C-alpha cells in the first residue's frame, strides 16, 4: 500500500498567487513597459494659468504605471555643471529631478524638449501620482505611479518635493 | 501572444522522456515568470513539478498568462522530428486552441513547423508548502539511477535511510536482501561526482521502486540529483536544469506494515 501525494498536499481550489510572485510579475511588467518607452492613455493639455500639463485619456487604477520621468541620467557633478549653464537663461524651466537610488545620488535632466510626457507633468502637493525608482538593466529609472484611482480626463500631478528657500523664491507655486 | 525560443531543443526532449512514464497529458502554465507544469500520475502517488524560468530562454514573451493542455506522447512525437541541435520556438495566440512548434536547423537552411491541438484538462493543482527537510542528499544522478535499477531486482520497494554516517538504500524479497551505502565524499575536486549529505535528523522511509525508476529517466538532464526527505512528507527528487529551471518529482512514501 502506498500513501498518495494528496494525503500531504492540499488541493488548491483557486489559482491565487503568493505575494512574492505578484510582486515579481509587477516588476517584470514595469521593466517591459520601460524598455518599450510606453506612454499610453495620456495627452498634453494647455492650461491658461500654468502652461502645459498632462491629462489622462483613460482611467488608471491605483498602483498602475502612468509615465516615466525620462531624460538624461547624470551624476551630481554633471548636474551642477548643467544647473550653472541653465541658470544663465531665465527661460529654462526646472526639469532637474534629483533622487537617491541604492545609496547613490542621481539626477534625471529632462530640460531638452524631447516630446516625452513625463517632463510635462505639473506639481501639486496633493497630486495623484508618486515617484518611484526602478532598476532596468542596472540603470535607475524614475517612474510616476498612480497614487489613487484616476478618472479619464483628470490632470496628473505629483509633489516635486522641493521646498527650499531658493526654489520657492523663483517658483512660488512649489508651496501648493 | 506567447512565444518562447530555446536554442537547446534537446532539453525539451529530455524533459519529455523524463515524464512520459508518469504522465500522459499535462497542462503547461505559461506566465511572465516562465513555464510551469504540475501534475500527478494517475494513481496520485507521485507528482511532477517542472519550472522553466523565462530568463533561461533565448527569447521569451508572454503577454497574458495562459494554460496549454498537451498530450505528452504527441508532443514527444513532434520533438522526435527535431534534431538535437535544432532551435525550438513555441508559439501560441492568447486564446488559441493550437500550439506551434517551430524547429530551425543550426545553419538555418531548414525550418519546420508543427501545429498541435491543445486540450482542455481539468487538472487539480496541489499547494506544496515550503519545507525544511531533515535530510538533503546530493549525489551523481547516474549513481542514483544505478542504485534504483539494481535494488529493484530484489523487491518492490526501496528503504532509504539517512543518518550522519551516510545514506543507505536497501531492498529485500524472495531472493534475499540488498544494501548500498554511500558516505559523504571528502574529495571536492569534481563537484559532479560528490556525495553530500545535510542532516538535521535521521530519516528512514520506504518508497516504491517503480516510481523511483521512472524518476531516473531524468538523469540526462543533470549530473547531480538531490533527494530531500523528512518524516511524514513525500520524498523530493530534484534535477536542476542548468540555467533554465528544475524538474522535481514528489513521491509519497509506502504505508509501513505496522502503521496499519
């Protein structure tokens, strides 16, 4: 007589996945979207008070990838050099995004008019997106993720996080 | 759309050879993380669990998870049409009822494709808990195959007992008895030939020869085999498929006579 494997292992009635599998799948999806430079469900709109912004053309669910903040990935030295250069021209907006990834400081410079949407997302202290860093092929990338469910037609915004005196002097809207 | 390309199509041949004794049909669950198969043999005494990771393939794309039920004998027929050094590409549409196997010869002067009907298999999935085993034995896969073959001449079952001295395989019947003892090797020069034993607690369990012999059909897949045992759980016989994944067999122990 022999025991059966079903004596030891329960039959799984559903195809529920473990948390780690779900996380892994999410990471893979994100990497794939980033590799293909996907920018879907978004369009640029002109706002009379603040210029260009990005609005959704379809709903997003909390946790969805919305858009990448894409630009040149540079180190701090290069970032300082560029800041000095940009400071000479008052028409240059602020497109330098500083962040830490794996204990190293980086900056994504999106000053160049590339047609990418991530650089056009406006600031709000109570925005509907949050930023996250993701490693793709060993390079950090900045992504904007839906903080809540977002309806189609809503403007997407996130908190630029910069409230230094210097920045507030030139960009008072950062306070809101 | 599902598409998986593997330069070493021979790996699939070996996998099919390894499981076709136990399974006539099985569902391949394809997702972004890879291809998985879990199925019990008809008697529900053993279970086959195959995992092929997506990053082990030369190309892998799976837009939506899909389950492909296949007749393994027919799948083996198709892979017999391929040369060992052919590259295989497995393709299916999202809601397809067929799967396509495309074989490319090495110099690319010959491309063949085979389409096979998929089956709707209503298979039970078992939840296999992670277990800390009392004994984990690693040994050359050919050695394990040899022991199983030799001992099955003497009886229908093999007793595997693992102590800190080593591992003992024994069987007995009308002819007499047979015992094979393996001690841990101290020579670590050739990793493939090593016998290593990690033991927390000694374990002795009895298994049916017939199943062990079927598992050893997987020997060509890996130089080493890993046996994991604990009291009151099935034996796990694991073959690592280099850079791609693993093929595991679970075998429920025999009911001891005094257990009744």
